C-alpha cells in the first residue's frame, strides 16, 4: 500500500506526463527523512523537470508543504533511467564531457597553435571590448 505522499506526487506527475502508466514513485526512509524516487518514461523527463527545473522545484515545494503538515522532511529524486547508474549522481555536464579537439598532428604545429591561441584572443578581445564600449557610448548620447 502506498502512502499519502507517494499518492500525492504520483497523482500530480501522472497529470503532467504523456505516459502516466510509466510513472513510479518509490519511498524509502533514512536518517535524512523520506526519500521519494520518481521514475518516468524518458520522453516525459523534460515535462517533469520543466524549463530550468521549474516544475521539479514546484514539486519539491509542494512536498515541503506536505512535510510541514506531517512533521516530515521530504526529498524528491527524479531518476533518469537513460543514464547509467554510475553517472546518475553527477551533473549532466560532467557526465558527458566533450572530447578535447586538436587542430593538427605535428608537435611544431601544436606549439604554434598554442602560441597563436594565447596571443590572438587577448588582442581580439580588447578590440571587441573597445568597439563595444564605443557603441555603448554612442547610444548614451542618443536622446530617446
């Protein structure tokens, strides 16, 4: 039998997703409080998380309110079943780090590329900065 907190999250999430039959909420209790692990169909993961995590934050806020009523501390973990178990606790950016790019194969060319890459961007950046400052100054002179 599922508890009221499981039913609560399950009801909300099932109304958000395209495949409600794939929604599962597992409940565990430890020293930190109650952990609810939410699993949804991979296609619905974006809907549950929302833009910039807004939907997930809202779900957690509702759980905090429920926790206030029940004198419990709730944590919601949204499980990404597409990611391997070893990568699930890492942020997305770290789990899929891009491979470094190389421009050439010879050591001499690599040394030149390093010298050019450290010299040129500083000059270009200062030129860009100066140009941007000039454009901003010109905009300041306009009476709008």
